[in-house]
C-alpha cells in the first residue's frame, strides 16, 4: 500500500551540531516546528539516504519519545527504508539497540535519548545515530550530518496515522516493514551467553542481598527480567523499576549525588551486600558495596583484573581502553597482564575502531560508563552482571575485593569536580587562559606539587590513522598526580567545566583516606593554576563525584 509523501519546505536551524553522543537540547526545542524533522532529514542526507536500508529505532521513554518515534518512522518510510526494527512502545536501552543493530545486520539505528540528563516537559531530549557496527557515528559521519543541517531546504514525511507499537508484531507503513520487538528478549539472551547465570543464581540462593535502582528509567524492565525473574533475586530487589517520562522527577544519573537514596541505604546499618544503579538509557552504571563506593575508574580496573573468572572472557583480554580523563588504575592492571592499554578522547565512538579491530576487549569512561566487545556502546546492566559474576566466584564482599585489588595495584585516588551551567564566555575564557600557560608550566610548583608536563590531548587513532585534537588539557605532576580540565558536550545550556583530579597511593596504610582529603594538594594546585574561582565566580563545584 503506497502512502502520500509530503515534501515540506524548511530552512536551516542553528544549533544542530551533534556532540559526543548525538544532538541534545531542551525537550521544548525538539518540539519546535521542523526542529526534529530537519535533524532526521539531515541524518538521512549525511548517511547517503535510507532507501533500501534496515534501521533499528528505540529510546529511553522520556517525554516526547513516543511522538519522536512516530516522526522517525514516517520519515524513514518517506525515504524508502526497507525495514525498521523498533522496540515495543518505542523503548530500547542504548546497549540493547546496539545489540539489535549488530545481530540483525541493520545498516544503523536511531536512539532517542539524552542519556543521564533529566527528562519531562522542562527536561532534555536527544537523538543519536549509530552506524552498522552498533556504535555511535564517528566524527566523519556526524560532520556530514552537521553540514546537511546548514543547507537543508526541505524534508520528506509520509502522511499517515501513528503506528501502534504496543504489541510485538510486524506491520507495514506503506512499502516499509516495521518489526515491533520485545525490547528485553534479545538483550537478555546475549547476557546469558556471557555470564555464568548458574553461579549468580547460587549467590542469591545463599542469602546474598542486593538493591538495583533503575531510577524510573529504561533499565527497569531489563533489570526486573534478568535479576528477579532469571537469576532469582527476591522481588523488590529492583526499585524505581517503571520507566516514566520525567524519570519520577528525578535526575537519572547513577552517581552518589543523584542516587542518594541508594547510597544512604548502602552506607546504613542494614545495607544489602551489593548496590547498583543505571541511567536514563541504560548505558551507565554505579557500583557500591556495603559501606564501599566503587569509582567507575576502579570498577573498570577490577573487571579487567578479574575478567578470566567470567566465562565470556575466560580466554583473556585482547587489550583495554579508557578515555583520557579516566584514572590510570586500569593501566596498572594492563601492565601486569601484559596487554595494551589505549587512551582515547571522551566519547564512546572512539572505542569502536579498537573493538572492531580486535585490539581491545574492555573499555571504560570515568563518567560511569563501562563496556566490552559484546556491543559497541557502554552497558550499565552488563557491568552489574559482571560484578555479580565476579563476586559469585571470589566469594567475598565488595569492600574486601577492593582492598585486595589496591594491595596488588595501588589505589588511584580520583575525583571529578563539575561546575555546571557556567556562563559560556567565562568557561571558554578559563580554558583559553589555561591553554596559553601550558608551555610555561613544567618545572613550576603549585600547592607543593611540581609540574612535570602539560599539554592539550590529541588522539591518533591506531586503526584508521585519524586525528582528534582539542580533547582536554592535561597537567602532570612529579610523583604521578595529575589534573585534567575540559568542557563537557553533554549539557544543553551554558557550559559544564569538568575538573578531573588523580593521585596514586601505594602505601596500604593510606588506602582508607577520604578521596577529597587525599586529593587536597591536587585540588589546590588546580585552583592555583586555572583560577577557577576568579574566572567563573564559583566558590565550589556543583557536583563532586
């Protein structure tokens, strides 16, 4: 059945440059006339059209998710797409979407999400295009998309009613097939092929208790099926399990600040043995034991050190990779294992080439993202299952596992200080001022620390030879401490200045110090060098993780 295709005249709309994870704006901006349609048409242009192609579509269920999915379907049909595989109710976690793209041989996919950003009518929305390998579009593709947004004059959309997406079935929209799938089924099968479910079931039967906070985001259904139904965790293990358009008026970012109720429970007298949380679209994670918070950097290092205990990685790791701001804890594990450790810019797309080329198996970012070569995205629930599998084999607590790990590799004290919604000119001025100092910093002493080297990070991809510059300012001190500063691309207003602070401690007697105390000299040196207070007017960071 053919449908009428409407050609709508439009003009370029400013501000449609994709960031490290697609385009994110306030929801109200995406709802403005032509804004979403312009960007989707520009994606089609940037990838050479969708005629005859198979796409995957889904999102995290935030406000405007359902309406945006209908627009994408109608525009895909207008572009001549052969088929779209979409999750029921237009829901798919980001790692589940990546898996579907890969296992179904799709040409790419559209993920509707602003990840860990707040949702609702006053919150944020986002659109990301993933390529055929299941990972975020590389810079070469996002640049073509951006160029298309600057010259667009019309878009094409079929004139039709909304497609019902509540039942797993196959329907037609004109000549385009739409396969509506259970969003959890394929993902759960993949997890069963990686982890020892029998060992994890035995762990729960032994009386092991955990709490998983889905934060009213997309991983609620995934965690309920896997943890409670498949693995036998008691009912109620998963809390805030129903995805809500505004995430229950919460901030779906799994860290000690935004997941405070979980942190309070885990630090209390009657804490369960293990706690975890995931974010809006299911690609981030937080790991916490009874009285023991695990930083994302430490989590990556622990998983690398214990990977051969998990059946899916029993043959060992090909290599590991971390984003540049992530602590060097995993570097020490890689050195011990005799494998490569790659340092990339922030943004999961930079791991894709390494994974595709078989150069790395595990990857991680300090911003609560960990993943492996099973998909081409970070994967929150995968990380939680990995931890459960390791604990089931090691038969110890999270705190004991961390103590053992630090005894072997040392402790990389680490913290990130976020200055949010800084006036853009002030933030850029601070970075420009610091950039101008880099060449003169080596040999100078600040707050008792002497600068060993300072530079602006640039990355030469070892697989395709591409170069990415301007990826963050690094200051290394004698003794291994360092400061990294960069402006984040995940916000939707103003600028977020991220300051990353790190210091290695090898004395076991000093492994129990509060991180902010352990990093006091590094924090003071960062302020002395950059003048954050005077240049931003901020007396302290908005968020410390």
